[in-house]
C-alpha cells in the first residue's frame, strides 16, 4: 500500500515537472516563466523530500525557489516582461534536440533502479562514511559529516566558487548606488506582517546554521535563509533602507572573511602536525576536535554564502538606479 | 478516541472538499479577483483543516507542535500574500468591475491574452 502511494506521489510529481516545463516553453511572458520555474523548484524539492534527501530539498527550496526567483525578477525589471517573439522553426534545431533527448533516455537504461542496494554509489564509500561518522565524528547527521569533514576539500572548493561568483557579479555590475527616498511606500499590512516574519526567518537561519550537525541543514542553507530575511526587508521597505541596515561595502569583506575562516581552520590543523582540514588536531580529544572543526567550517560557509547572496541581490537591484 | 478519530476524519474531509472547491473556482471563476478569492480559501482554510486532521490522527508530539507553527504561519501569511497580490493587480490597472458584466469579461480576456 505504502509502496503504491510512494509510486503515485513520485509519478504525479514528475508529471507536474514535465507539464511545468512545457508551460514555461509555451509562454512568452517572462514573469509567468519565472514563476513557473519557481514552482518547478518547489516540486523538485518535494521529490527530494520524498527520496529522504532532506538537506538537498532544503537547498533546492531556499535557493531554487526563493533566491533565484527574486534574482530573475530583479533582472526582469531591467529587461521588461515580454519575450521578443521570433517565428523561426529550425529543422536542424529540432533534430539536435530530439537526438540529445533520445541519447539521454537511452543512457537511463544503464542506471541502477531506484533504491537498489547494490548500486555502485552505495558500495564504494558510503558504508565507510556511515560507519566512520558514528565512530570518529559522533554527530547524527551523516550529510554534515561527509560535507564538512570527509569531503572538506570539496566543500572548501565550493565555498571559493560561491565567493568568486560574488566577485564576478561585483566586477560586472558593480554595487550600484540607491538614492535614499524620503518615505517608503505606505503599505501598513505588509509592514506589520513582515516585521515579525523577518525576525522568525533570521532565527530560523541561525537554527539551521547551528543545528546542522543534528538535523537537516548547514552553512549553505543557513546563509541563503539568513540573506532572504534581508532580501524580504529590502523588497517591502525599499532598498535604501536595507542598505542602511547592512551597508553594501562590508558585504565583499564578509564573503572573504567566510572563506578565510574556512582556510584558517585548515591551516590550524596543519600546525597540529595533521593534514590540511584534518580536525582531529584542533583538540586533545579527536571527536571534540571534529566538532570544533565542523562548527568553524560551517560558520565560514554560512558567512560566505550569506554575504555573496546578499551582494548579488544588491548588485542586481542597484543597476536599475544607475541609469 | 472514537470521537477524536471522527473529528480528524471530518477535518480531513472538509479540508479535501474545500481544496476541491478552491481548485474548481481557480479554474472556472471569471476574473482575476474572484480567482484570487478562490485560491485564498484553499490556502487559509483548507490547508489548516487538513493539518489539524493529521494532528488529531497522530496525537500530540513534537512534530504536531511544528505543524501547529506551520498553521500559524499559513494563517498569517496567506491573507497577506493575497492582499499583496490584489494590491499589485490594482496597481497594475486591473480594476474590478461590479456593474458591467460584459466589460469585465472583455477585461478578463485581455488579461488572459497578456498572461499568455
């Protein structure tokens, strides 16, 4: 019964994805397409949730549905809402798309079936990770252990990638300058409801940050959630007020500081005669050393992601005012 | 116990019916504002009813405390979102027309064309 229910949910969610994609291709209103992609991300997050990948679902909902939609809307303010319709039907294009699609579908035949315990990914490193997490790190969330400790190098690389994305946007668009308005637009209902919500969002961000060892979440999700609190403030009260709360000039420094915290944690373990990012060196007890290392590294990731996300939002929303 | 499970069933059934009417209204109602009304009924009444039904069914645990928090957030945020949408629509020039049905129909058509 439960199996059938799962199958039903999976099939209907996947069908939704296909329908949303076709609807997004069909419309030439870019606002509608943006909203459809937001819904697409939410449905994807539901699929991840159904597969018990809560951390991934979390990220997809926060980044894909939340932040990306806001960024696209910011971009739409610059481009206008309608697509330039071109009535070109290229036979070659259709052929390439059909061939690529067919090749991809052919490729799925080699995939292991869903939930197959003998699939290659479940045999190689995963059992080791699950066992060693209990022995050496002693935190309930294996995902955090793999992300921050076993695969600390990869995560360091990802943090640097996030940071360099922020730097690239900054170089291309600049931070912009928002003229301070006298009064924000009068909208009492939104103000009253949004104020406690921002507090809730920020507290939830901190919870996700520091509870990442025990439950779903961690630095990446917390950074985006924390930043979305400020983005909400900016959307409701106006950008000039948001820039008074967090000045745009300190954001690149915060982003760099996050990466530095991560790197310095790695260097600290070098000083203890251990390899780079081996947190056993951080304390006399290896397990608590791991705990300290994961906490520091996640703090670095959270700070870098928070600053970068807010920085990209400021850059996009600042462009309009430059003209 | 019997009464609680009966209550839970009633909540779930009522929530289901309201979701269905909301979806039907979203599809069938003539103008933007009436469709918005249908959608907000689903969000602010049907969803909390469904969640209450689930809480009654499973008993009070930490998870149901979280679900109650979700109800509070939904009840506060959904009317606000509907309000913001309505305001944005009014700001964008979609005035609701009470008297002239034909005129409001043509307006809906233009809206529909624009959204396509």
